[in-house]
C-alpha cells in the first residue's frame, strides 16, 4: 500500500487537507500551539515532526484513515537524541507551570489512575499521558508517550516544572541513542475528541493495534454474570460453582455468564511433587508462586463425574465452608504480617509468631479435611491423563448447561504466562524456563504490591516466546472443547519483568500477543476475553489487535487490606475514579469493564448505581447465600440481560481537571447515552486517594463528608454519539431523579440543578427530550422507574401526529414494573400489549402504568397512548 501522503496513490493523496493551519510548532526552545506556549525551555536535542509530514504506510480501513488525515495538521511527534546508546534513556521535553493538567499514571505495575496538578513536577512516575488545559485558545493539548522500535516510553516528573520522558527497552542487550517519534502531541478544542483523534493517529502510525470501533465485542457485554473470585478465592470447585448458579436461579436472576476465577488450574510450587496440585490454598497471594504443571483443569475439576450434580442424590455442600476457609486464611495473613513487622522491628525470637501461624494453618487444613471440599465423583480420573467424556471440565460444563438453560457463556481465568508463576519447567511439552524478575526503576514510585513481591520472590516459568502460539492454542483448544467459551486473562504486565533475554519488553510482548490473538480467533470467536492487570501503554499499543474488552479499574476491594476500618467505604469511591477516568483513553481500544462487586456489601448500592450506566457488563462476585436480589433486580432483567447504555461512561467536562477523591469539593459526574435520552450519575467519591508522599492509596477522612454540586443537561456530551447528537438539540427535557423519585422539566437555558450528595451515595439523572405533538400536547417517556437506568428500558419510540386523526405515541419497553412518562395532557386511552388498560395521570404531567414481564415476548411490552 502506498503511504497516505504518497501522490502516486490517487485515492489517498486527496486526503491531505488543502489548508494546513499551523497548530503546533517547536521554535526558540518553546513548544507552542497557535502561538501559545505549552512547554518552555525545551532542550535543543528535542525534535518535532508534524504528523502530516510523516510518510508511513498502514492498512487501516479507509474511513479511519480519512478521519485521521483530516486532523493530521493538529498533531505531531516529539523525539530526542542522546550521545550514548542505552537501554534506558531519560530526557526533558520542556517545562510548564501554572497550567491545569489531567494525567493517568500507574500506581501499581498493573493498575492506573488519574492525577491532576499544575506543573510538570506534579506528574507521577509512569504517567501514560498528560492532558493540558489551554484556556487562552479554548483548547487542550495531550502528550502521549508511545512505542518506537523496541522501546516504550512513559512520562516522569522533573524538577522546576520539567516533563521528563523515559524510553526503555527492558533489556541491556537492546540499546538506542535517538528517537524520532517517542511521544505524540495533539491539540483539539474538545477534551473527548482529543482522545479519539490522538489515539486514532497513533493507531494509523504504529499499526500494531486496532481501535474498539474496528473490533467485535464479547456477547456478554449486554448481560449479567457471576464471577467466583470473592465467593471462593482459591477454594473454588464444582459443587460450589453449581450451588452459586442455583442460588441466583432460585432468586429469579439467572446469570447469562459465569467466570470460574483463579483456583481451577493444575498448579503447584517448585517444592511440591511436580505431578500433583498444591493443596489447602484459600486466599489470593498463596498461589502467586505456583506454576502450571498441566495445561488442563486441576484435580478438583478433573475428578468431576458427569451427572453427579443433576440427580436427586447429589452430594451435599456446606455453603458456609468457603467463608470459613477464607476467614481462616485472613487470620493467617494477619498473623504473618505481624510476624514480618516484628522482624523488621528487630525482634529475634519469633517462635511465638511461628507457633500461632502453624496453629492457624492446622485449623485451616482441618476445615478442608473434616468435610472434604466436595468433588462429586471422587475416585474418577483425577490422577491420570484420562480425558473420558464423562469426567472433568467438559462433563461439568455440560451439566451446568443442562440444568441452567439460560447460561450462555462459561469462562475461566488464567494468567498471561499460564499461572501466576508461569509454567513449571519439565512438566509439559513446552520449553519453559524460570526467569528471575527485573523490575524497572520507573516502578519505584508505585505502590508496594503483594503480587509483585511474590512474583519477584519466585520468578516466572516463561514459555519461550517462539512457542507462545503453541502455548495458548494448547490451553485454549482444550478449554474450548471442554465447553469453555472465553477467558479472563490476568497478570498481563508480568512480561515487562522477564524480557532481558528476549530483546526487551516490546519484542517479548509482540510475540506473546501475536500468539494470543491467533488463539482467540481460533478458539473463542476472536472476542472471548476480558483483559485484566493490563493498564499500561505497552499492552494497549501492542496487545489490542484482537482484544476488545478489559478492566478499567483496580480490583473491587470489600475492605482495606491495610486495615483501615473505613476502607470498606472509601475504597469504593477510589474504584469509581479509576474506572471513569481510565475510560477516557482505554475506551478507544476496549469496551471498559468496571469489574464485579458484591451485592451484600455495605456500598453495594453505590456500585450498582455506577454499573447501571457504565456501558459495560454487570457482574457480581457474591458469596454463597450473600445476595441482595432486590438490589440486583434494579440492575438486571429476569432473563439475565441488562438495560445497557449505548456508550461508555466518562467524567463530565467540569470534572476533568478536578480531584473528586480528596479535594473536599468535587462530586464525580459521569455521562452516558440511552437510545432515547441521556443520563448523568453524580457520585460522592470523596474520602481517599493517592498519596505521592507515602506512595500508596490511603484514607482522607477530612474529605469524607457531604458534597454540593450542580447538574445540567448540557453536561451530557451529545455530539460524542452520532445517534444521540439530535437529542442535544431539543428545546426541553424531562429530568428524573432516580433516588429522590423526583420529576422536573429543564431547558438548555435553565439554571443548573443544585445537588447535595452524602458520602458513598449517588443520584442518577435521566434526561429525555420532550416532543411537542401539537394541540398543547408535550410528551417524553422515561421508562421503568424500578430500574436504575430507567431510560435504558425504552427499546422503541414512535410518534404519530396527524391533524385529521388521533395523535398517538407507541413505545416498546423491556422489563416489568412501573412505567413513567411526562404528558402535558391526559391521554384518552392506553393500550398495553394490544388490550386497553388503566393508567394514572396527574396535573403535574406524571403518567404511569404497571407493566408485566412477559417471558414469551422476551420481556418486551408494547404500549400505545392515544390523544
């Protein structure tokens, strides 16, 4: 293919804009946009090349290429030259002070979050991008460190306001001294457009990934599911999973997908018999030095016998047992931390601590053994390589689908390298080698992390990159024939620790992601994956050619692992900040997944409100017998589908350069679209956040208090969705307060709605354009108000206006419950599913009627209001 600017290609040469306004320039040690300086004191070894001047061929779809070329004059690449080649180079890009910025940085190896400030020195280590406010010209400038050759880059803070760029290969064998395009700079007058335009340009230039718009998303994105992690941790096994799905079904909410999380694999430690699974593992952390010794299911699942849970004589299962084991595991963890603290304090005699830990371990083993965790069919083929049809994972998934007819997808967890500790050398046909970890100095500024400590302690059994395709296909093809339809892949950024011998982190990642992408296409319909622990630019620039869904937040933590009793509350706000701000950039590559939560948690409703409008899947990790079905039924239809928004939730414009975690004044507001309206969620997330001094997330109790703010229909970015754009032009809107159950009208010129949000609570505002039907009739359908996302329940809406006949409104609604609309006059009659029905109308315009759930119609009811 000829390069985009090559005149020999007539189809593409005309895409170059006729007039290239000079947006960005590097002159006199200043990087400026339309004459306004954004970086000063730019070193003389830094270079700038406009994007439109770069000839680079790319096989991107023509419409995308056209869009990128149309904005090519607004962006360009920064580079720099150094005297001496190195595997890690740091250089200033210039400095800024007194200018608001929003950035995303890695606070752990795997996880990123937002940070705001006013100077280059305010940046945090491992920043993935920085967005600068340029109010002088009503614009924004973004600087995005990217991939060049075998090097990846990140932004670091410098002294005196300098922005430092760090380019590193991750291998002392791979060095460079100069870069032409190590960071991309773009300008736009819209903070949402700038993300789309910038990452589209990088996509065309690098051609190593695909944007979300180019890919198919997993089918589970519109559904409700259950993940086993917080319910069982490592004690997960067939009978427990069975009882979990059964409880949901009996509660009137059948999951459409389940994820069997960590604990199902064949894994052991180096000190264990290489052919046996490590026993008595309960809590996350205990498995982090374990390696896969087989590429199929572990003994717990391998011993499952077909039909053993289907019949009347199914073995009993103690639903309290998983929690007993988890609580005992927590006791062991606390005792171990106390011992470690004592050692750090200089205590030499720790025999008392050891005695307590050993006692707790014995008690845990006794719980395991006393009523051995049920593996229906014990005595089967668990200790051999038999793949008989009536045993193992295939038998189990078949029985699940036989019993629970609505279960569409069964996924399993695995780490990118297999298990946390990779693949044990000598136990499979693969060539694996234990690699000791080399942590980049850039991660010194991140939070201490048990996962990193354990991985560094044990190293990772890395399958040679030339066998990456064989590795994934061997594992995934077995799982696919066993009835597994997708995978949640975790611990993705382990690769950057292991790349010294393999040409560096970029080259190792390319080999692994190429093998993974091929396996996904072959075994899981190309889209059967959730990516997790992946929130770094290496992954997004190299790993998302096929992957179309991924986590945008840290894990859901039901309590603070460091012991703050208020952590059960303030950690939940932190989670929402991760998800909403990360979606600004990650949403260009993947469908944002806001992670699971537990419906009986003290902040479950807080989480449910955000999941209702996040635009991704809704799934929980409830423990057995730990469900709030009344809450879940405000999120999920009886058939296990959800009233999903049509976009992914993003922070409103007035929140972009604010700190909604501990500035003591900002309410987080996120916006999204439904088919016939928009929605804003206002969440009080104050009370915790990142401490750059302590390099960890901690509580800020002084900020955990009621917050005031305002909401307006113009907070919704209607132009960000082609189908929604016309709704932003309405003269009047119906506004519904979901929690306050309040209705009012608003125009684009109305004063903002003033709000006060209590700590760890929220309000959802639905906005629906009011339609003028003539004869003084104004109408706007809200939807079912017993659902959090009321507007999402309206599936179809048609207005019929005829001066010589009856004016009518036809609405299709999914779900059962109370339907609410605004009507300035009372309808003459209403037909529901073809039959005339009663309704209620009041002089304030409230129009309501009760709608049944009709299973045979897929839960959809049609109603007609006649005027």
